[in-house]
C-alpha cells in the first residue's frame, strides 16, 4: 500500500520541479502593468553597476543601456562595442547583476 502512495507523490514532485524550471530566469519578476517608476525602484543594481558588469565582460564602450522587462523578468539590456569593433548585447539581471544572455552581433 505504501508503494501505491509513494508513486503518485513522486510523479507530483517531478511535475512541480518541471514547472519551476520552466519559469524565466531572473530574480525580479514583474507584472505586465507595473509602472515604469516602480520598475526602476525594484532594481537592486544601478545602471552604473550594469555598465561596469558589461564592460568587465566585454571591454569597450557602452552604446546603449535600457532597463526593461523581458519575459516577466526585470533586466538591463546593455549594448557594448568591443575593442575589435564587434557589437555585443548583454542581458543583465537587475536583481543580482548576473549576465543572463550574451548575443554577439558581428
């Protein structure tokens, strides 16, 4: 009888784990209708911090920086022109400063 109870519980735990892992990466979740001023207040790192993180990852010059919501997560999108004149776009978590995505545009 205990085996019959454990099996559905195991399936339930696996399903819950799959749902949690399907959530977007990022530490600050933002509702669609959150006002812009509130999004800025929610950010744990500043725009200057995001620039420093981007320039540490890609030495060069920042040409664009924007705080935005991407798939319900608050991020900084930073475009950097590298020393070899390549453009790199980084998505940086506005809560932790972690680089979530890097896109190299040659």
